[in-house]
């Protein structure tokens, strides 16, 4: 990337495309390089630009679904705790 005159967009090129890119799709390679070098146990992570937009969209949907499943599971556990408390008070 060449520069950013606006904080929401960066100008540069990616895979033979030149133009403005949303800053949410831009990562500082120098910072990423430092983080990876400071922790050798982290395996090489491919750039997000390596993956097609459709794959990133599918990944986002899967993560959303997993998060909702976890929320539902937490609600179920909370309900079990409440019912258990209620039943234990009934026995006393």
C-alpha cells in the first residue's frame, strides 16, 4: 500500500489491482512480521488477501453460527442452574 489520506481507506495494489481498499482489509505487514518473529511457536499465517471473498464470507458465517451455538449453550446451562436451585429449595 502506498498511503492513507483517509483513515477508512488505503490506496495501493493487491494482486494486479490498484485502487482504494477499506482499512478493515488492510494489515500492517511490519507489525505482523514483528509479532510472528517475537513468538516462534506461531505457525506461518497466510494473508487474508490470499483467500477469495466468498471463502472469507463463508468463514464469517460459520463463526457467527458457532458464536450463536455457544450463546444458546450458555443459556441452557443457566436454565439448568436455575431449575436445580429451584428444586433444591423445594426439597428444603
